[in-house]
C-alpha cells in the first residue's frame, strides 16, 4: 500500500474518534496494552512526560518539546488530532514520522485488528511508541487524547505529569461535573512521579491533592510559583513579564500568541524546574529559546495563528466554553473596530454554552467542516438566532473567510474558530 492507501485503510477499518465521536472511544487500556505487548513494549525504552487537561495541553506539549530540543535532547512528540498532515501526530525534533515507517508498521500489525479490535487512536499511540523506540529518542512528550485515566496513552510511567486546567468538554465521556472531569484527568498521576497542575481551580484542586497524596507524588500548582503578565506583541511574538514566588523577575518571549498562553507558560516554567530536579539539564538559554522558537522547532499550528493582515485574520482551534472565552478575550485585547467571526462546530459540543459567550454585536459567517461529526452550518445558524447572533451561512470555510474579509475594514478583526476540523480546511 502507498502512504495514502495506508491511512485510508486505517480510517475505514478502525473506529476514528475525530470522525465518529464517542462511539470510537474505548474505555479501557486492554487493546493498547495488547498491541504494545505484541511489539515488545516499546514504551519502556525511553523517558516520557505525560500531559493532560481540557485546554492548553497541545500548546504545553509543543512548548516542552521545543525546550527539550533546545537543550539538545532527541525529543519525540505525540499529539492529536492533526490539522493538515498525519505526521503532525508523531514527530521527532519537529520532523514528521516517515511515511515508509507508517506503511511498514500497519503491515506489521494489521493482522491483529480482527482479534484486538483497536481504535484508530490506539493504533497511532502504539505506532508512536514503536517509532520513538526505534529512533532511540532521549525523551518523548505525550499528549493525552480524551481524559487521562482511561486514555490510551496512560500505559506509560513518565518522569513528570502536567495537567493544564479543567473545564467542561467531552462530558458524555468524562462526567457532568468539574470534579468528575478532574478525576479522569488526574488518572495520569503515577506513584512517586511529580505532577504539575497549571492553575489552581477551587472546584477541583482537592481532587489533585488527594490523588497525589494517594500516589505519594509531589504536587506543584504552577500558579503558586509563577505569575505571568503580557507586556506587548512585537513582530509575531508575545513578550511576557514573569514574577516568581522567590522574588525573581525576568522577561520571556513566546512564539505562541494569545493571552491564554500566559497560564500555559506558568505550567511550562514549573515543569522545567521539576525536570531540572529530576536531573534533566535545561539551561536558561534553552528554556527561553524553546519558548520563543516553539513554532519553528515543532511546526505547531492553529493557536491564535495569524493568517493575514489588513484586515487581521486569525484562526484558533478553540472549541469549548473556556477555550472560546479565552480566544474572545484575546480578540478584545486587539480593540478591533468590528469583529467578524467564522464559526463551525461539531455535533457533540455543548452549543448552548458556546453561543452564550458570543458577542451579539459581531458579524457571523456560519460554516462547517466536511466530516460526519460536523454540525451543518444551517443548523448552527438556526441555533445562533436564538441567542441574537446574526450572520450568513456557508458550506465551505474558505468561502466564509473570503466573505468576512471582503466585508471587513482594515481596522476590523476576522476570527475563525469553533473546531479543529474547520481550521484544518483553511487553505
């Protein structure tokens, strides 16, 4: 099979969460463990860092991988889903997994599919671990897919766990309350493995404290140690002021934009401190360069990504209540004359919570991704009317963006958000 034929085979033969939703989610680790056992448990061959959370785990995964690359470690990075190319899921020092490896790996294990019945995600997890083992990485940053406790990636024993934050998302799988969701995310906390929590949240902090105590794991709330404030945006970078609990102050330059990155950066700085305590040598210069060069080093996409200027046009894969709230706050910080929002969502999101956040004074361009899970743009439009949101309907996101840009003045802002899959179809 060719590379594309191999991907088509996986998409057609296996349950795929980003296409089918909850029906593709497997609520135990047995299939991943069976695949890895067949491969000789490759995930035992290298150190790992495990990252979970509702929002920010993708950004934090890329930040940490970039820092480790700058510290001269051969660094694996596993994230999901991909935006444009399958190789975004599995990278070493920013380079995509080789297409030949993907073909060979699937040929090697596909005879197991009828018996094990793995999901697409479980196969890609095993693929990443095998690839990292064969390439002899020094360390791999592993992002969870959904949740933590029952996530396929939760077969590893990392040297550090990082949980970014907790908000409402995937409630049909993780629970209806924040403590229930936090309990699932806290499932990545392992015995005697330090864990960093990105921010204190009163509703859920006791869940992490209790879980860490049960696992005899050192617990660090990053926001207790690092307060970070945005200074300015200059030439595609965000300059931030850091105030640490020990009184030390310094400035960092982030290659990722968006005010919501300030919380992520606190988690990264505390994670670097803990890794240093674990014997991972990371110089100050490597930390600063890793944070600044995160896009260059890792090829990260879709987080407050500037598509064009005049009018300023930005895309962000924010797709739940807190993510959308953060993106709207960042947009407001630009003080545009008028806001144009290209919006598309998937069917299983809590649409009411998202639409309540949307400013009524903005102009809307409702669209949809071309996947089965996408909510048809006409249905999104009809629901939005109930919240006083007015706009036009487009079946294709690039057409929607073109109309938004033509209607916008040079002082307006065009924002594309609501779904990773909508952003993925931007040309």
